[in-house]
C-alpha cells in the first residue's frame, strides 16, 4: 500500500516551486491564485527570497503548503495514496491533497494558523530543543519533573524527540537531559514553543476558523498527529486539527501505525527529504521516495 507524507516547517529553500511554475500551466494557475487570495506575491519570496525571508513563520508555512499541494496536483494520475499523513503543518497539505479541504480553504487556514502562531510566539519568549539518544519515556519523565513549562512536542523517530517550552525551562531541561545521557540536547533556532501549552492563544484563534470551514470526506484515511490513528470522519479531523497546536506530533507512532495497517511504500510530497530519513529510522524495511513532477 502507498502512503504519501507531507513535510512541515524547516523543509523550505530559496527557489522552491520555481520548476513547477515554469513547467506546468496548472501549477502556474494555482500559484497565481494563491498570490491573489493572499494579497501579496508569495511566489516572489519562494522563488527569489533569501533563507532569512523564508524563515518567517507567516511565510514558511504558506510556502511549504503551496509547494506540497501544488506538486501533488501536478503529478496528476500518479498521485494514488491509500493513506496520507503530514508532519505538523504538513497535515493541512495532506488534507487538501486527499480532497478533505479545498485548495482555497486550506490556504486560508494555513495563513490564519501561521499568523496566530506568530502572535502567540510574540506573547512569551519560548523555544524548542532537539534531544538525541534517549528513550522517549526518559525525556518525558525529565520534562514532567522540571519546574516550568516544557513538554515533549515532536516524536520524530526513535532516539530523536523535540521538546518545547519557555526558554529558561528548556535550558534547565537540556542540562538535565545531558546529565541523563542524551547524546545532544540542542536548542533550535525557532520562533516559539510549538505544540506546547504556550500555543493555547493560537489554538483558540484557529479553532474558530476551523469550525467555520467546510470539510469533506477524504479520499483515503489521514493519520493525524494528535492520535497517530487513521481518521476519515470530518468531525474527528476538525477536532484533531484544533488540538494539534498544543499537542505533540506523534510522527513515530503515525508511521508505525501506517506500516501496521499495510503501508509498504512512503512517498514524500514537498520540499526536502526530511520525512524519508525519519521513516527509514523508524523502519528500514519500507521503501521511500520523493514525489517528482516529470517535465
């Protein structure tokens, strides 16, 4: 069975999507539609912007969403998923690709999500840190026993977990994690504590937008970050999307469940190959590939 997976923040690069724009009339039409709907030319930033320009949350999320969704649409009939999943932001790309959301509604929600997250980041200084070489339960225990706000945020693959919280608590937790034998506990260059209680203001703002958006029955199950289980009911999809901002990304568990449900081949749709690397670390038996638009 074929699983299609969609990347999140961090996969962006200058020039992303330009080959699609130049070689596919459909891609060009969708990029221009995005420019019109957003009220600014995101294509200018994607195609010619610097790494610094692309790093702004309000730009990054839209750029990765557009690259992923437009790539899925331009590969046409070869896009035949039996199941889909997305890492954090990538969940929105996956929902548009499997027809649970329209392109326009997906774009609008991602734009609102990015702005709400940026606002939440500005309300309190916060960050995330990558922890390598410790079992999940050890990291969880240290987070729980550290005074302040720090939680497990991204279960990326065995031995690689990202924690999220306020800056002082993250720094304290990193020291304790190193003492406990972590190979690395490294603060990441991100704007805030994503997938933590500090995103509550953004969750509330996004909840209203999601509730007012029409979702359709997806073409195939989506394995959502919050539960790591297959979901096809629109009401459940909405509830999980709303919870996602303050809940951990259970990527390891999602991939394991997809394999348990029959996935043998994972195709990454969007910029970069980060998710393929994580899938291989979770299970070396499955095949991975990048979705390619053939000119």
